[in-house]
C-alpha cells in the first residue's frame, strides 16, 4: 500500500503512522458522558470508504486525511488534515453568518 | 489484519512455541516440518483479508533477530485475517441490551488459545444469566464506566494493543 502525500508524493505505507477515524470531533466539555464515551470509544468501522488520519512521520511530519476503501485498500483521496480542518471551520463560519 | 506465515518443510528444529516479546515474533513447527510464524498486526481498519509488505519485512526481521539460522528457509505461503481489536485489547463476554442476545467477541489476536476458557465462561453466562467469576470484568459497559482492562496503558487505540 502506498499513500500520495500532498507534500512528498507517493510513499510506502511504512513511512506513516495510523490514527484511525478522521471524522470524529471532540465534543464540548459539558456535552455529557454519552457524547464523551462515543468520542473516545465508539467507532463505525465501515466495510467500504473510510476517512482516516495518517501521520507522515518519516516524511514531512504532516497529519493527513486519507479516504480508503477498507475492502480493497484502494486510496481515493489524500488531503492535509490542516486544509480539511480549515475548510470545516470556514463552512461553520459561513453557516453562522447566514 | 494479522498475517501468518508457513515455510517449506525442514527437519525437526523447534520443539514447542517460541515467543520473542522484545521484537514481537512467534514461531512453532508443524508435524509436516513447516515453520509457522507471525508477528505484528497491520494496524489499520481492513476487510481486505490480506496484509501489506512492510509488516512481512518486520516479522522476518524479528525472526532473524531471534534465530538467524532460519534466514535461508524459503517462505511457502502466508495469509491474512481480520482481527476484532477491542478498544482496550481485552475481549467482551456479556449480555447485550437486547434480551436473549449475548456477546463473546473482541478477542484480538488471542482468540484461539483462549477458546476453552472463553467457551466455559460464555456457557456459564448463557446457562445462568450471570457472569462466570473469572469473566466479571469483561463487560460491554466497562468503557462507559471507566473500568477498562488496559494492561499496557495504551489508551483507546486498538492498533497499539
Ligand atoms: C492470521 C491469524 C493468526 C492468528 N493466530 C492466533 C494464534 O496463534 N493464537 C490465538 O490464540 N489466536 C490467533 N488468532 C486469533 C483468533 O483466530 C481469533 O481471536 C478467534 O478466531 C476469534 O474467534 P471468534 O469466535 O470470536 O470470532 P471468529 O472466529 O471471527 O468468528 C466469527 C464468525 O461470525 C461469522 N459472521 C460474521 N458476520 C456474520 C453475520 N452477519 N451473520 C452470520 N455470521 C457472521 C463469521 O463468518 C465467523 O465465522 C489469529 C488470527 C489470525 C487472523
Ligand atoms: Zn509528507
């Protein structure tokens, strides 16, 4: 399996560290036990497309959001986690303004 | 995903199971002479039933560190299977919120050798509707209750268990 880092190009998977589901978001501190248990311990683990965090430790040390099919290991998208977070933040901001 | 490996048959060489904790490698020999060995999991969510080459290299390095003399033995076959890694590396043997539905899962890579004990505890739970004394900690709600069984102190990170 190889991942195409947006900064370093195509690299062997041994250069990266896996951190799991990239779609979970930290709840507010006062969100309550159920939301926190969900955030820390519960994952969907789909058979199919999975958005996940990988860290390019042996390369540029960027966190990446990879979209991969868990049935085939086929990677369809790799983005910098920073760019994904910024886009999300902007979308929230626009919603707030509208 | 965990991969397992079998070498070509050789004369009797290993009489038992040898586990190498520092490098994570384990090996035994089948009656037909093949060396059967394995090591780390691939460590990312997968249903592909096959692993990747870096882990094969890592397992072989572990083997060479432990037993350099197996270096010239050729690999015959290998396969990969799904590991049901739990969030704390321990299994779950418990009721579920649905009445009459019971759970015995999350055995990670230890589910073969645990079968006699796991079967006994599960049968006890099914027959009496209460956990076997040995298995009282393996509850489904232990995560929500903050009672995780976390031998290695790795946190909720299944690929580190
Ligand atoms: C390569 C490899 C090497 C291993 N080596 C060892 C070892 O040396 N020692 C050791 O102790 N353990 C080892 N294990 C781990 C061990 O195999 C597992 O922990 C154990 O098999 C788990 O048993 P189980 O009954 O909980 O689940 P499984 O054996 O996975 O059984 C689950 C069953 O449910 C069925 N199923 C799934 N979905 C459905 C559905 N929707 N409807 C109906 N049925 C369904 C599946 O087909 C399967 O038969 C190894 C695993 C692998 C992959
Ligand atoms: Zn990179």
